[in-house]
C-alpha cells in the first residue's frame, strides 16, 4: 500500500476512533445528571424550572469533551493533507487515540457535580448562585484532562514529518497519544467525584461554602497530577530527538513508555478522587476538623500517587535508559 | 525492518515491562484511595483519634501497595535482567 492511501486510511479510521470513544463519557455523564434531576424535581416540583436550567448547563459542560472529539474527527476527515507519509498515518492514529480516550473521564466526571447540584437546589433554594458557581468551577477543572488530550491531538495532526526518519519515530507518535489519552481517564473521573461531594456539602452546610470550595480545588489539583505526568511523557516522546534505527526493540520501548504511563495514570487518579470525595464530605459535616481531615487527605493521596510515580519512572527508563 | 531473534526478545521484554507496571498501577491506586477516603471520613467523625486512624490507614495502604511494588520489580527485571 502506498503512503497516500495509508494516510487516508488512518485519517478515516482515526476519525471513527476519536468520536466513537469520545462519545462514551459525555453520554454517561449527561445521563447521570438527568437521572439526578428527575428525583430532585419530584421532591419539590416548584423548583422544576431552576433544576431544569441547571441540568442543561451541567450537561452542556459535560458535552464539551465529546465536542473536542468531534472537532478532531472532522479535522481528520476533511483536511487536505499537503504531505502524506507513513509517519503522518501514525500521527493521525495517535491523535485519535489521545482524543478518544481523553474525553471519557472528563465527560463522566463533569456529570457528577451537575447531578449533585440539581439535588442541592431543591434542598437549599437560597444557595442557588453559590451552588451553580461551584458546579461550574468543579466541572471546568474536570475538563482540563480532555484539553490536554486535545492539545496533543492537534500537535500530532499538524506536525511536519517530511524530513524525519520513520523508525522509531512512528512508535513515539502513537505512544504520545496513548499516554496522554489514557492517563486523562483517571484524572477526569476523580476530579468529578471531588466536585460532586463539594456540591452536596454546600447544600448541606451553606456556611462552610468557602472552605469547601478551597478543599475541592486542592483535592482536584492533586487528582490532575497523573494526567500531567501523561502529558509530560507525551511531550517528551514528541519532542525528544530519537536516533534513527531499524531495531524493533527501540521502537517498542517508546510505544511501551506511552502505554505504561497511560494505563498507570488511571488508577491513582480515580483513587485520589475517592479520597478527596470522602474528605470534602466530612469537612461539610465537621468544619472544626478541617485541619486534621486535610492533613490525612494529603497523606493518603500521596501514598495513592506512588504507583503513578512508579509508572512514570518506568516510562522514563524506557525512553532514556534502555 | 530487520527482525532478529535477540531484537524481538528485547522488544517483547520492553512491551511486557510497560504493560506490567501500567496495569499493575491501577489496583493499588484505586484501593489506597478508598482506604484514605474512609480514614478521612472516620477522622471527621472522631477527630480526637486522628493519630490512630492515620497510622491504621498507612499500614493498610502499605499492604495494598505491595502488588504495585511487585509490578515494579517485574518491570525492572524485564528491563535490565532479561
């Protein structure tokens, strides 16, 4: 097969992967929000208008991750390629994997705070503004991992590979996409769990709203770290100079570095999300214990992070040592 | 592309190392997060016992960390010994 038709094949196949995987998360997240809005309305039908509005705003934010995926799919389908080579085909595949996987976690995660806000509005109608603001902040942070994926996808799609040797760069291009995309799943989901319990907490204990938002942002920032490791490995794979070689082992080391960091980032992201969710929940119930709770949250998250750091170490060894 | 026996074995070892550490990191990450979540909730209920609860949390997390360390050891063996 010549390189032009291979590139066109990769673009079409990649468009399918990008939007196919990218649609999973947003659909689940929005479904969760709607599933929470209905019982909230039945509890207090007078608030129906307010709850309906909040549901739609929350769903719109959850939708943005899959819109990024749609954009990547459309660019892959309708861009006229100036140069086509085997490397361009691999870059398209990497871009679609990055965006497809990267949209899953953010889509599901953004649905959680929106659902909790629908319940919170019925419980504390007077706190509507604070709840909605908090939902918007929390959901926006959930979207950051999918934005990382979008950035890597665009860099991959619009890179110029005409002067580069194909081996082992092809593996680095796919590895960068896998690393950024998969590691975004955990961070998106975890961030959503934290924002959910913060919205519940504000509805339960409106006086603690400021402290709760601060704790939420602290918890979310730590859940994002594994996505940042994934992005870092992605950038190293893309921009490091890989000496030309025909050895299949050298290519496999680069691909494996991406897979290792990508999969390894999922677990710590979700686990840290659980931790901060529990901590924020109890800061709302016992605001005097905030110091003790925050300290044990940070210690617990640091330990849960360790396997993500092991994955990054193995990925760096695969890139720079072997 | 020249594919020789030694090269192929190295390639498989590198891929295995990445998969070993990547997949092995999921379980401890989620499990330790759950342990820490329950510890935070328990400290919220009873802040006076924070020291005892933190100690219990750390011991529990250290045990669930063990499988992550096994994965790390296997990954390092695949990278440097095989």
